[in-house]
C-alpha cells in the first residue's frame, strides 16, 4: 500500500486527519524528543504527548505546521 493510500486508510478508520501514531511517526522520523519537537511546532512537551496518546489533536494551525 502506498504512503498516501495508508494515510487515507488511517483517516477513514479514525475519522480524523491526525491519528496519534501519525504525530509520533513524524517526531521519530525527525529523531527528536517530545520537548524538541514541541519547540519546533510551538507547543509544550505535554501537548505533543497528548497528541500522541490521542487525548487531543493538533489545531488546524498546528496541522499546517506539521504538514
């Protein structure tokens, strides 16, 4: 399955644009800790942790920064 097809599949399964594992994959691909990743995006380490755990998801503005 292609990368774009997998993203569409994830969206269909979860019903949102930013499933928690997508945020974590982006961070790990960048080889950053939550603190450093959060600083790049303009949020706290706690916020990154909430995105990765599914407690919240990035705002539309943060989603643009992550895209």
